[in-house]
C-alpha cells in the first residue's frame, strides 16, 4: 500500500470542526467517518461533544498514530478508532456521517464510492470543496467578511 498522501496535511480549523458537526446534525447514535482524518480532531470533538462513534482513515501512518494518541488523551479512545488506509479501497458503509477536507478532484473521485456505499439519510459534509456537478443540499460560509471557510452538505437519498 502506498503511504504517499495525495495532498498535504492541513488541519481543519476549530471553528469549521464545530460548524461541520452542526451542519451534519451529529447525534450520539451517529457513526462518523473522517476520510483523510489527519490528527483526528473532527472525530475526537464529535465523540466528546455528541457521544458519537467514529472511524478515521488516513494514508499517513504518522497521522494515524497521532490521532490515536490524541483520542486516548481526550478520553474517547473507546468511541473512535483510526486506521491507515487508502480512501478509494476503504469500506465506510456503516457511516451515517462522512466528513471530508480533500481537494476537489479527490472529492469527485470519491463520490461514486460514497453514493454506492452509504445508506439513504447518510450525510456528507465537505470543508472548502464541492463534488463537481453534484449539487449540495446546503452551503454554509463561515466568516464571510474574512477569509472564507465554505462547508457543503449532501444527503444520500
């Protein structure tokens, strides 16, 4: 398995983490998958704030190690797990929420897998980038007067 990431690691800003959880209306019964999870902050916050379970997938073993350690330190190691893997070979069919912070071409490449694996009602939230010609149900702009963060929400029908 190649461990070379397709993009550089850029952490999701904390205000966007909170807004992404809000936009997806995450509840304790949700299973969140963070594809390209980095340091695990989204899943850790979802577990601490909402009691949601989560799975993070990242191709970089150093990020997986970091995320696992941070989840343990935050006391949510029993709710979230992290694994090294290629997003395009991964199974995330048990997700009710999928979080993304990937480049547009990677979102577009991932889209057929999301549509094939996720059950109706599952939500997908992307930070900064859309999925080509798949129109989102909602777009949220954070801090429109400053440097924008844009969030996109899709729901599987």
